[in-house]
C-alpha cells in the first residue's frame, strides 16, 4: 500500500517510481549453446559466438567424442571464455567424474 501511495504522489508530480528507485540488477550473462556433436562444427560455431561477443559457452555433451570436442573448443576460444558442460543426464556419476578428470 505504501508503495502505491508513493507511486501516486510521484505521478502527480510528473515523475515515476522508476526514476527515484535505484535499480538493483545483476548483469545477465548470455551463453552460446553448442549442440553439434561434430568437433569441427562446434569449433566453428564457438569461434563465431566469441566473435559476436559471447564470453560464456555451454557445450551439450553425452557421446563418445565429448573430451575431444571440449578440448578443441577450449583451444579455439582460449582460456578467458567460460565453458560449461550440459550432459542432460547422459552421464552417470562415474562417467562424469572420469570425463571431467580428462
């Protein structure tokens, strides 16, 4: 109720609540999503996404070439790009530990 009264008073004064409140927002990080299982195509797409300004990539994983593909993308984009892996439950715990240790 208090906020509604303040909003009404500000509107009568020709101002808005948005003008007087300081926004408290965290920056939103957009991720490029790599769904291709082809290593060469993943590298091409990753390079394009980084060129467009994305600093965060998510690689869909869950097949026999995961390690090769992730390593190739890392090499292509360099160490400053954040890479996340999304296995969509394709890995059990043991597989996840083994793949991530590689």
